[in-house]
């Protein structure tokens, strides 16, 4: 067979390993709660060794215990504030030492604050944008360097329906999530010929501690979003696991700079 015909052939067992993540390592920021925790547990069930980074020590340790309880590869937790560059860089060095390589990075550390734009407190704006956007950027940068050195890696950022549309009392959050799209595309472009893919997942409103905490301040934002849903139901954290496995695996080698919406069709309507 000629070399070209070889490349075009589909080997008999090609699909068998397409989604295989066994023996991969993942760093999951915000893995101590909600969506990050679900993705880390899903990864562990696929054979991935997780490093959980969070500032919520109890939550982080709980994720590690849950994975151990399911006999997943031993996960480790480290207290890391993703908005502190020195902590993020120390974590990247620790990860490379502890597990040798970083195949996957999930940036799920994030928060929300509800306020009318005209009264949005400056320090809350700085906090939300600093965490959701700069925190994501700093982690992409530090763990991206490890991946570039390896010549391989997959980064998955948490975007949102709010990366594309607006809803009330969430101006800092919307600004930060629009920024996450820009970072995702920028890094995908810069790193596309060096083996590092950068994508995002865009969830609908999810049933998570973040959503519940934000709703305590006001239901204006959630009511607005829910009124425009195709069917009135929040997403479940476990419903993002398949998308994360797809983006982390060989099944998505041509996918970079993309935002995979997991929004129950929200943006279609
Ligand atoms: N919940 C939703 O409806 C929804 C929808 C779309 C996108 N998202 C995004 O998904 C991500 C995860 O959301 P979630 O619902 O799981 O929230 P969550 O509050 O359940 O979890 C977020 C985690 O981030 C951690 N964290 C906060 N500040 C940190 C810091 N400085 N350093 C490290 N960790 C920090 C928290 O301790 C927490 O464990 C966020 O980026 C969020 O914006 C959430």
C-alpha cells in the first residue's frame, strides 16, 4: 500500500481507543465543587489521574475521597488560588514533579455576583473578572508551558451561554465569560502547530452550588434565563462529562479554538 493509501485507511480497531484516557493525567481547577468535581470524577472513571486545585480545602478533599471510594486512580488535592500567579506556577512545577506530565487541564474555578450594572461594586467586578478570566488565563499559561514542552495537551475552559448572550445583573460575569472565549481562541491559534489544543465547554444554567449561591442574592438572573429555555430544566453536572472526555481525547484531534455548547439548545432559540 502507498503511504497515502496507508494514511487514508481506517485501521480495524481505530474506534476502540478513540476516547481512551487511561493513564492520562488531568489538572482540574475548581475541582472541589460543582462542574469541576463532576468532570474530575468522570475522568477518574475513565482511568485519568486527577490533580485537584481549589481554595475550598474541604471540597477538594471530598472529591479525592469520592474518587478513592470509586476505586479510581489516586487523586491529589492542592490548595491553589488560581488568581495568584506564583501559586499557579508553583502548582505547575508540583504537577510535573508529582505525576510527570499534564495531559489535560480543565479550568473550572469560577464565581458569579449579581448586581445591576449601574451599581456594580468595583471590587466585585475585579473579583469576578480576576477569577473567571485572569485565573483561567494564568492556568492556561503555566500548564500550557508544561504541555508545550511535552508537545501535547488538551485544555478545556468553562465558558457559558453568557459568553454569547446577555442576561440581567451579571455584567461582570458576562464580560469574564466573553473573555474566556477570546483566550480560548487566542491560545488555540498560537499553539495549534505545537500539539496543544485549547477548547471550551459552554453549559446552560446548571444545578450547582454556584447557581444556588447566586440565586440567594436575587432570582432575577435565573428567572430571566429559565423563561427563555426550550424546556425548563437546569443541566446536571454529570451531563458535561461526555463533552469533557471528547475534548480531552484523541476523538477530537481536529478540534481546537472551539466552544462545545452543552446548553440543551439554549442558543438555538
Ligand atoms: N453553574 C452554572 O450554571 C454554570 C454555567 C456555565 C458556566 N459555569 C462555569 O463553570 C465553572 C464552575 O462552576 P460551578 O457551577 O461548578 O461553581 P462552584 O461554585 O460549584 O465551583 C467553583 C469552584 O471554584 C473554586 N474557586 C473559587 N475561587 C477560586 C480560586 N481563586 N482558586 C481556585 N479555586 C477557586 C471554588 O472553591 C469552587 O470549588 C465556573 O467557571 C462557572 O462560571 C457554571
